[in-house]
């Protein structure tokens, strides 16, 4: 059986408020190879940000299995989760106010995660200089965040996320507040870093166009992964995803175009699975 770097199995997340229960994840399944760059696409309320927070160790599922590398997130103590977040994960928020401290310069923001983990001063200085050059902002190293453009702030945020050399980067709508050209530059940078560093990158977004810039995209709907799109030789190949109990979500446009309501007939003919509407009354 193949070992994946990220593996989520039958993941549920239920939020409770007073007597109400909101189901954010409904048996979600996800597998990601080490060194892969993928996007998770979904509308507001689909469960994509909940999934990202669980992978980051900021939240915990109500049921299921979550493994990242050698970490089993549901079996870890609070102290182990803190170490996991510091060493294994770099996080990029949509809101740059969450990524950078306004009272620190660009280079000081990059150094901060290394200072917290107690690295040697010379190592910190060398690593910070390397990262700010990697994101193309050496000439802005002493500028404060409020002196940088939105795109420059996100570039520094990426450098901050890479500061402790984590094998995993989680990006929550990293282009959500940027114009089209700047967004493309940020996506190009993430792809470049993925190639250079072999860093696993998971991008959460509502924008389906991002599937053009990553090798694999997964659509999440109603708390479950439903469709996977792979980019092979600049051609998109679309697949339905089957979970561990054999369930899949058939896209609504296919159901509507074939007048399929609540039931279907399914056949296996010479290795080809056929589905047709049940028109019997």
C-alpha cells in the first residue's frame, strides 16, 4: 500500500453552537505525495479552510485519521502539536496582518520564527538573507510591511513561512486580495519554490483558475472531496473521487442533463461502468 506524505481518512468535523450542530467535513478523504503542489478549491462554507486548519494543527477533527509525514495529529499532545507547527508547517494567510508584524522590518519578520526556535544568530542572518533573495526582495529588506505593496507583503509572508525550512507549506487564499497580475506572480513563485526546495504546498482557494497553475486540483463540496483535476502536458484530466466506503459525488450538471433525480441503475459491461436514470415509476 502506498505511503502518502499527507493522508486524511474519513474525516469529520462538527461545530456545536448552543443546540445547533454544523457539519463542516463529512467523511473527507485526501492523499498528497511528498513534494507535490496542489490546490483545494471550494466555495465559502465548503470545508476547505477547516481542512487547512486541521492540517496545520490549529483545529482537530471530530472523527477520522490525519497523518502528515511521521506525525499522527490525533495522537499528539499539545506540546507535540506546538513542535509540529514550528518544524513541519509554514502557514500563509490571506490577510497579511496575520503574516507580518507591522513593527518589524521585512528581514526581521523573516528572522522571527528562527529566533523563537533558538537558532544560532549567524545561521539566522544567513538564512534570512537567503530567503529574502529567493523571493526577490533583497532591496526591500529594511522596509516595514506598510511600506510594501500587497504582492511584496505576500512574498515576505512566503519567506517567513519558509524560515524554519518546513517540508510543508499551507496557503489559505494567498492571492485572494491581489490583482490578477500580482496573483500570477505569487503562484509562479510558489511553483518555483516547490521545484527548487521540493516543498509540499497545499493551496486553498475559491478560484478555479488556480487549477491551471498546479499539477493537481481537488474540488471540495459539502465537506467532501468530489472532483480531482490533473494537469498533464497542459491538458486537464478530470476524475470523480471515490472515498473509502465507495461513495462518489456525481456533478449536478451531469445529473441534470440526464434527468437523474434520486436513483440510478448501474451496470458493469466488459469492464465499463454505466449509469442510467431510473425512469421506472
